[in-house]
C-alpha cells in the first residue's frame, strides 16, 4: 500500500511540473473509478442475497464479470503510456510488478484461509455425525442383548425370530449412513475423523462386551435354576409313583388297606341324609381285634367305633353289614356346620387313616330380573329361573302364577287356557328354566313363582304396562371421556432446539464465505489488466481454475452440510413444521439459500 | 299377705331343688396335669369325671390323631396303653414310654355337645455322649500348636456340655484366660504348653439323671530339654563323685551317659540312677574310686522321637593340700569358678535360642515380602487399566477441543495480516469477519455439545 501511494505522488509531481492539463485528466479518471466502485453497492440493496445468488450459478458468469471489469483498467494504463516518457514507463512497470506480486500473495492466503475454514467446519460436522453413528451402534447393541436373553429362555422360541430382521435393518442403515459420510468428505478430514471414531468405537465395544458378560451370568443361573426345578419335579414324580406302588404292595401283603375308589368325598344337600363310605379291604380274621372308627376333625370328636356309636348326637350312626367291607357313617339332617374333614381310622399299629371331605350345600334358586319386572303390553314375557348348587338336576320345576286370587296359584303350562305359553328347561349341573308368554296383557301381571323339586321357590313380580303412552324409553348413556393431552418428550425438545442452531450455522457459513469471495472478486480486475500489459498470459489461466475449484468445493461442502442437517431434523420431528422456528428477519435469507438445494433434497 | 310371702318362698325353694336335681351332667372335676416321664419309664394321665352317668369316656392322642381307649376298652393295638377306672378317675397308663408318645392327650365325654380336656405328656431322654462325633479318648498335639477338643451329646431336652480338668487345675482358654469350668461343645486350646498335659472331662447334663461324662487324655509332645545344675565338678583322686542332669521330654526319652565317646554302662565303677515324675526326669551318675583315667568330660544325652539334646559335665582333679592355709585358698577359687562359668553357658544357650527365633522370623519374612510385592503389582495393573479407560473419552474430547482452538487462532491471524484494503473499509470488514467467525465457532460448539 505504501509503495503504491508513493508512486502515485511521484506521477502527480511530474505531471504538475510539466502540464496542468494532465493533472486535470488524472483527477477526472480517479473520480470515474470512485463512481464505478459505488455502483455495485447501490445495485445490491440486500447485499447478502445478491452475493449468495452470484455464488451458486457457477464459474462462467464470474469469469464474464471479470472480463467486463477489465476495460477501465486497460484504458487507464494506455493513457498513462501515451502521456509519459521513457522514465515514466520504467517506473510504471516496477509498480505493476510489485502490485502483481502482492495481489498474488493475497489470493493465495485467502484460498488457504478458506480451505482451513472449510476443513475445520467439515471436521466438526463429520465428528458429530460419527458420534451419532456410534450412538446408533450402541442402541442396536442394546437391542441385541434382550434378543439374546429372549433366545436363551425356553419360552422365547417364537419371539426370537421377530426381532432378528429389525436388528439387521438397523445395522444396514447404519452402514449406509457411514458410507455416505465417507464418500462425501475430503481425505485428510476423513482420516482424522475416522481415527477418532475408531477410538470411540473401541471404547463402546469394550463397554458392550462388559455388559454382555454381566448379562450372561444371570441368564445362565436362570437356566440352572429352571433345570434344577424341573429335575426336582421329575424326581418328585418318580419317587411318588415308586412309593405309591411300594405302599400298595406292602398293604396287600401285610394287612388291611383302604379301597379309595369307593371312599370318596361327599357333597350333601342341606337337611338330607348323607352317607360317608369307607371301604377297608383285607381286614381278614382280625375283625374282632381291629376296629374301624370315624372321627370328626373339626373338634377331634370321636363319632363311632366299629358298629358302636360313641357320640350321643343322634344324627350320627355307624352302618356296617356283616360280610361286607363297607363301614359307613350316616349323618341325618346335615347342617352347614357339619362340613369338614372326617377321618376313617383303622386301629392297626401304626394306625391307618383315610380322610373324606364332606361338603354340605344348599341349592339356590335365582330369577333374572327379580324382584320386579316391567314389560310393555304386547311384548313377550321371558322369565329365566336358574337352580345352582344342586347335586342332581331337579325332578321337576313348576311355574306358578297368582293374579286375582293369591290364595289359589295357578300352575302355568303349555296347555294353559290362556294360550301362547311355553316352558323350556335345560337340565345340568346348573339347571335353567325359561317361561315364555307371548303378547303380554295387563291380566298377565302378578307374582310368578319358580318352584323346583329340590330347592326353595323364588318369585318375581311382573308389571305389564298398558298403552304406548306409558312405555319407558331407555337411552344409551353417552359418556364424554376427555382426551388426555400428549406430553412433549424431551427428545423432541432437544431436536427442536437443534433446528435454529443448524439454521444459524448455515447462515453464518454463508455470510462468511460471501465476504471472502466478495473480497476475492474485488481484486481480480487490476490483476488481469496488469498481467495483459506485462505479457504474462500463461499466468491468467492459472487464476481462473483455482477460483472455480474453490467455488465448487465450497458449494459441495455447504450442500452436504445442509442436507445432513435437514435429514437429521426430519428423522427427529417429522410432524413439526421447520419454518416455525425461523425468525421472520432471516426467512428470506434462508429461503434464498435453500432454493438451490431443493432439487438435491427431493 | 303372710300366706303370699310363704308361697313365694316355697316356690323359690322348690325351683332351686328341681334345678339342682336336674343339673346332673358330667363334668371334669380337675384338669389333666402335665406329666413328664423319662423314655422307657411308665406314665399315668388321670381324667377325673363326676356325674358320668350313662356317658362314656374316651382317650385320644391328638398328635398322632389316634383313638386309644373308649370306656374300658383299649382300641389301639399298641400294647403299651391301658386304662383303669377307680373313684371317678379314668387313668390312662403309658408303659415304657417312647419319644413318639410325646404330645397332647384328650379325655373326651360323649355328651351332646361333647366335652373334653387336654393334657400334655412330656417324654424326656437322658443325655448320651456321641463318641463318633467327639474327640477320641486320647489325643496328642505338638507344643505351641492349637487344638479343639469336641464333645457332642444328644438327649431331650438338648443337653448342656461343660469341660473341666480331672486334677482340678484351671483350663487356659481364649488368650490364656484361666477358668475352672468351660461351657461349650468345643474346647479351644491355643498354643498348648506342656503344663496343660493331662486328663480332661466332658460332662453333659440336661436335668434328666443320669448325667454322663467322657474322659479325654491330652498329650503334649515336645523335644527333650536338659538342664545341668553343676557343669564343673572337682574331686580328689580315690574318692566317689556324683554328677546329675535334669531332663524334660514327651514322648518318653532314652537317656544315657557318654564318656570319651563310650557309653557308660552300670558296673563296679559307675552307678546310674533315674527318677521320673510325669514328663520330668532326674538322672544321676556316681563314679566310684576316682582315678587319673576318670577325669574328663562326661555327657548326659536325652533322645526321643522328636529330637535329642545333651549336657556336658567336666570332672577335674583337686590335689590334696599339705597345709591347712592352702586348703582354704583352693576352696575359695573353686566356688568362684563354679559361680561364673555356668552363667556364661546359660547365656550361650539363650543366644542360640534367640538365633532360632530369628531364623523362624526370616522364614516368615520372604513370604510376606512376596505377598506385598504381588499386591503392589496387582494394584499397579488395576490403576493402569483404570487410566486407560478414563483416558479414551477424555483424550478424544481434549484432542477435538485443542484442534478447534488452534485452527481458529491460525485463521484469525492470517486474515488480520494479509488482507489488502483501505484503512476504513479494512477495519469495518475485519470486525465483521471476526464476529461471523466467532458465530460460526459458537454454532459448531453447540453442534458438538448437542451431539
């Protein structure tokens, strides 16, 4: 800069000394240069958008701009040559040479700076992607562990197949993403990043290995536990069977034993006589010595000994027919409190015992809809009677209806004088009887009684409503359930935070590169004119290719970065609108920058 | 009024009388006592019932859920049970009780509802020492070693075991704490010394006579030791002289005398005496009619299966004095020499023992040294592994941070130095560039932080 100013002053001095006219011409030329410099600023009201647009078309327009910028510089040089003498020419040449050298240096440094910036940002982004890739690997490995556990367990045979394909898909996607990253990045940066990534991968692998080892031990112990339990179970079964067979053989050989097929648990009806049977085989000639006794376990109450009834409760009685092996305990009028365990005991040494469980139940009768039923006139009366807890189906079920004369109930049957009456009875463990009366009339109102033979009767009151005006309409109750609000997950929050960060980063990079390229663009015109004047034509093709390569490189870097950012964002929050996070001031800039990439994204 | 009162009183009286007569129901006059019987003995359980009337009494063993008797009939086929009835008392006899007979017994009367009483029969078992699970009757142990003498016994209730010495001496247990009686199944003796040799009694008691005991003889074995009271003996020729040694050894040792590498056997010239008390022994050698050839070094030797030791006694000649003054002088010298020399010998022996102890310590030292060195190496390995583990993520983070910082500084320097522009434009553009650059760095930093 200093050298240039000194030379300018010398020129002015010479011109002033020789001619005033030349000085005036020089002044006017300087003014023209200033105007030319101001023109771009006035044209670009939003400077960044213009620079961005210039960046993206390609190298051709830029070259054209440079060619257009050359003529003023050439004119200036020629005019100086015409007006100057030999000494002036020499000084001009020297100044041109020095200017060229300085400018070349500046260009080289700028290019180096740009490369450094690109490498730095690229390296950071690539490392970030590596981290995400590693996290994916960890997640897949975490998924794999449960699969192994499930596969190890005996019950997981069917489930093991399902997760397999999912795991494979995950790993495939991971590989694809890593491949893309590698392909799109320079060699040096990729080398450094891959090295750091390798270290991280090793660390994660070691941790995963540890986890696998820790997880394996419980699974093996579980297997051992399950096998141990199964062994125990099988051994118990075997030993039980063995013992049972031995006992039977011993019993048959040695002395009396219980015939359990004829000595089973008893379910008795409340109030009806119950018989508990105990068949003792091989009692032999020892009948006079051995005694068969009945003992009630509730209070260890001795009931009978042989044919002698010890208890003074007259409800209990011993029944035994000579020449038979059955020793029965008769219980008259059994009550609920008589339920429990009764022991049939043979007075051998040691004594033998057989336990019989007595369950005293009371049949119950239920009518669906009791105690009151309301039926519209003209419709069908459907009464359902259910008899439960009955050891045997009832012999009969009577339906009684008393209307005007309660003291004289009428038995309803299919041959009733009313007509339109049918009775359907399903007998089983739970007996059900249906009474169907068609075309209900007000005279059909009254008490209906279901009277089974072995249970208490149950009645229901039927009200037949008269006329349509009296009908009761039942609406289905509509429950208005409030929908729960979905809580926002922290992952979405973090992803949403990422979007403005990406946008800011993109804008920052764009502005920075625009400034750099603007500076580079401002320099070339003088360089071009100087080179042509000095005759250095081989140098001019060297400059253009460098600029073109840099621009291509930067464009590819930015495209790649933006693409990655959007991909990640879409994976995280597909439903949300990305523009929601953009500020209104920067929307135009973002839209302008994004326009060239839409095709790539699609 | 009078007649009304009388009628009321009469009615009350008659009501009470009728009630009293009507209430003639069976009832238990007294509860069944809890009976304790030793196994094999007989036991009786009484059930006292008043106003039995036509009802029947039954005995039931609840634990076995077994019917024993009804009225006078024995239902159970176990012949050890029997029933007797005298004066409202139904007595259940259990002969030669077994442990299985232990439990609750119910006396039941067949009224409606049934009435019953319950009593407990406890069958106890005298203590019995289990030889298989106990220390044998004779046991040997090396001196300074540890030994646990065990004594197990069964019985009901579980018996209590105590230890004591047969000779009434105190027992040293738990770091040499002296006790006369020790209560435990296991008697722990640590660093047994020869004084603890003897007979020990293990006594088991559980309150049921008879108590039982077991005699265990403890032998403490050690190598022989010799103590020489006089190591230098002088006597004139022609007289008799007696030298002696005291020795301790167990098992019993072989003792003999050696003179000039020849074993001394009893003969006219030599007479040997040997008296022993437990593990101690006193050996004497009498040399008759001392001659010139008898003066010299005599050795007493004691040898047993664990080792051997010897003592040395020097016999020298004392010339007969011709004048009384000379005799007095010699006697004084002799006593002085006797007093001095034995002490020095004892010191030498003690120093030798000290050397032995030191050697033992040296033997122990290498082991401890090796264990400490192995511990150090293992700790070093663990620390190195932990360092590696911690270094990986930290190193990666540090590397990335440092690289970012360095690159930033380089960029700033280059941009500042090589930009060629007018002063005012230069300043403005450089400031803007710096801000953008820092914004970029900030964005990258956030990127990394989030990821």
